[in-house]
């Protein structure tokens, strides 16, 4: 059992973190000020989680006092720059408030496991140990062949300093791949700085990435270090790099070619040692052909390309991921263990998941909140699965009725297997609407009430009054 010190002056956050960690078998000591933290014997703790701003000073003061005990800094988004500065002072990582419980648990697990590896197998820290190709060390769930291929590529490229371009649709988990590359690299003990290029205004992107000198522009009242410089010695992850303005692309190209940056408003360059990992859901080569992305930068980025498949192409992985998400959601919401019904599992397998893993996570969380018992029904997932994609072979067989002239084996009418899904739908609704409510009909068909109503309108099957 790990012993963790939590330093947070806001009682609600402190208690929430304590309960979360205790539910996952960690021993927790919590205090509400820097002075109270300084009274502790840091050698008895496996890690420290501290707010950045505390009564009596900053949480960064604990970094020096803690010695070899890793310190995780909590900070608001408004203080993100200060968190990066904290990492330069020796904080092992930072987490922005408000944070997701899973995000906190993943950070704690990562830090504790890294500390254990450092004490037991020093070779792992230097990158000499072989990473697990099956993905268990990455925190990414995936048993399908495309994911196994991805894990093998990660294990090969992670120990190098090669620039990596991660391609994949939004919500597929590109940042998880970036974290896996960093955690299995020789830079694992140095910062991983993640930047979403689409989230920073175009007028500020160069200053944020490369820093600026005092007086470089209106409002630049002090010298500021950029995020590229903050990642010196570690890994810089640029998400949605396709949104990077052309001017910033030129500066980034110099980082890759020369290993140096120049702050906005400065005439001097600075050397940096940064491993770059970039990600995008856009086709950079097409953007380059249209003049929207620098072609020379594209080829510099595309040293090693990793493709993250969409959820719809990952087969049974979607059920494995949904089940893991269901377990975590139940723990987070302090609900008893739940399970998916057969209809829900079929809906999960069949749905297209345009929002990928992010959409799946939202659907599972919604279902846990709305569930009345320990069974998750398909209707609770809030996804629209069309009858054309949803009706399974089992459902079709259940709908077969030899008394139906559409389904007779008479060659003039065609075999049973030739009947269209619309015919099945019409037959099933007409046969059962007298004994079933609209909700029951929709559930049996595996569609929502809205889809049932729309299909009734299209096929000319009016809903009987009173149903």
C-alpha cells in the first residue's frame, strides 16, 4: 500500500482527493497548508500531491524538501504556466484543476510505478529494459491486430529520439500514445509538455510556444519562457499540429533542424534538446499540397508515422474498452458493479462511434447515471443505431414466420433470406404493436423511440392511438 501526502487548502478538493485515493487502496495523509506539510516526515511518503498556491507559500517549496519523494503539482488552468515552471524546478508532473478522477488516478499510478521501477530496476530508467509490446505498460486497451501492430511500433520507436507523427481521428486517444512514447523513452524522468495547437489563439501561439522578451509586444511586461524551452530535455507533444499557423511552423522547423529557438522579440537563439511528438486528425500531405502546411515541416515531422485506428475498426476492442470504462465509472460514482445487457453489447458493437473513445466514455458514464439497477440497457447509452445496421442474424431469424406470405419458401415469392430489412420491420411492428408499447417495440428492435417513429413515418405504418 502506498502512502501519499495531499496538501490542499480547499477542503472540498482535499477531501475528494483523499476519498478517491483511499478507494483505490492508498493510505492518505492530508493537510491544509504549507506549514503543516513541512511538519511531516517526507521519507514516510511514496509521493506528494500539492496545490500550487497554498497558505504560507507555494507548493513548489516542497520539491526541495521532499528529496527523492516525487511531487505532483495541482494547478488551475489560469496558472498553467506556473505549473510548467514548477516542473523545471523538479516537480515530477502537474495536473490541471478541475481534473477528472481517472486522470488523477492515472497520474498517481504512473508516478508510483516509475518510482518503484527506479528503486528496483535502475536499467529501466535509462531505457535499457524492453517495453511490453502488448500495450499493458501504455495504459491503452487493445487486442485487435492494428493495435498490436501499434504497440510493437511504440516499443521500437520510444527508446529513440526520432520525431513521431500520430495520425488518427478525434477521440481515438492520440495523447495516450504520446504519453506511452514518453514513458518508455530515455526522457521519461524529464517533462512531457502537451500543447493543443487548436486551443491557443493564433495571435498568442508563437509567444506560448517560443516565449517572448519583455516589451516584445503590448502586454509583454516581463520575459517569459516558452513551452518548447520548458520541455528541454524531455518531450514536447503538439496535438492538432495541422492548426499551427504558417509563421509558427517556420519557427518549429528551426527547432527540428537546428535544435534551437528564438524568443519573440529576441535577437539571440537558445539551444534546446527536445523530442517532438505531433498528432493530427487532418491529412497534412493534402494540406501541404494546398499551401496550408509547410511541406518541408511535414517531411521533418513524418520520420515515424503511427496510425491510430478508429474505434469502429477495432472489432471486439470496443466491448473491452466499454467494460473497463463501466468499471471505472461505477467506482468513481460509488455505484455497485454493473454490467451491459446483451442488447447493449450488441449496440456497442454495431454503432459507428463517430466520436470514437471519447464518445464511448460519455455514453457509458451517461448510462451509469441513468441506470435503475445493475443492468445497462441499450436505450441508456443514448446512441442512435439504425435498424439497417443493428438487426442481427438472430433477430432476423426470430422475425421469420412461415405463415407470412413474404417469407414463404415458394420460389415465386423468394426464399426467407431474400426478405428486406424494411419487410422485417413492417412485419414485426404489425405483429406486435397490439401487445407491446412503443418503448418495448423499440427495445426489441434495438433502436430508439425516435428512430421507431421516423421509420413508421417512412414506411407508412401509423401508430395506433393509445399506444
